[in-house]
């Protein structure tokens, strides 16, 4: 009877080894799938160098590189999706996107906002030959200026109180806004306004891009009259992913990875 017992034990041990191998293989596949998983991220592309379409038609820019690097730290790939700002939150809530960038708001079911990801340093720019003096943002009241669409709402409550549209939707005579920042820059370089209010990186980007078709080599003055930066976050469909993203963002700021990305676009 002894040989039978040995044979039974051998079969039992072999089956245990097979079971352990199967479990290991399943775990390995699951880990591989987790690492390889892509999250769909929605971008609005009208803000170079933060987000734009490159010559090959691919989404590129500071914000794109930032999102890709942060998700890589979490073990995710990234699938970019171009969408209008008005489509972003509906896409997130409807499951067409896992993350949307450059938004702000407060958490609600199915929409969880990150810490600030991208910071816009807004300044006023004038032509040096015009000898414009701007000590505070109230000095803009004396000049025609152009800002991005709905910019009146982004620069603090005092600015909003002065420049919000009236009940009929009309703005003050010296306030102009543009639906695209390309058009905003063109209006300034065409001398149709005295001042442009814009992020410094955006201004310099369009100055270089428009140089082939417009005169953009006038000496300019930068007026640092806005006390606060404009900060945009990302919104997530999954709260746990948001929390891990925040931790990765904090680590990337601390280890210099964040500034390295910004420096590529100076």
C-alpha cells in the first residue's frame, strides 16, 4: 500500500504547484494590465504653449507633458482627447473621459478636482513706445485692452466687479475679449488695442509664431499688476485616482520634475 500513498502525495503536490503557478500567472497578467491601462484625458488645445496641436496634429504642450508624466508615475498610459471646454465636464460625467484638464470647481458625485496643476502668470503688456504706465490693475481703466474670453471673471473679485458685463451683456468701452488667444495676440500686434492681458508664456509663444506674418518686434513692457496667478486643476471620475494623482504632483514638484517640464517651453 505504501507506493499508492507516495503516488497520491506526488499527485497532490504537483496539483498544488500547478495551482500556485496559475495564481502567479493570473496576478502577473493583472499587474501588466494595470500598468498598461490607458486613461482618457480631455484637453482644450487653444492655449499654447500649455496645450496645442503640433505640426503632426498631436496634442502637445506643458499641460500635456505634465499629465503624461504624472500618470506614468501612477502606472497609467494616457490617451489624449481634444474637446471644447463646454464638453469637458459632460464627457467626464458621461464616461467618455477619465480626466479633464484645466478646470476648476468643487467636488460633486462623479467629479473630483485635483490640486492645482498648471499656473498662469498673468501680466499686462504694452508697446514701450506708447509710454503706458500701469501700477495697478485699476490703471487699465484708462486704456483699451484685450483679454481672453470671460477673463473678467478670472482676475479677482475687484477686477470682476469693474469689468463684468451689465444686465444686457454689454462690457465697458475699453474692455475687449477674444474667443481664441491667437486672435487676442493678433488684435494687439495690429495696434487695435493699447494693452494685452495674457500669460507671459502665451504672449511669447504667439509673438514668435506670428512673426512671419505680422510685425511683432516692437519693444514691449511687462506690467506685473495682478497679485495672484490663475490656477487650473484636473477633474477626475475616480476619487482614488485623484488622490494618488495629487500625491504624485506633490512629489514631482519636490523632486524638480515639474519645473523641468515647464523649462522646456521657455
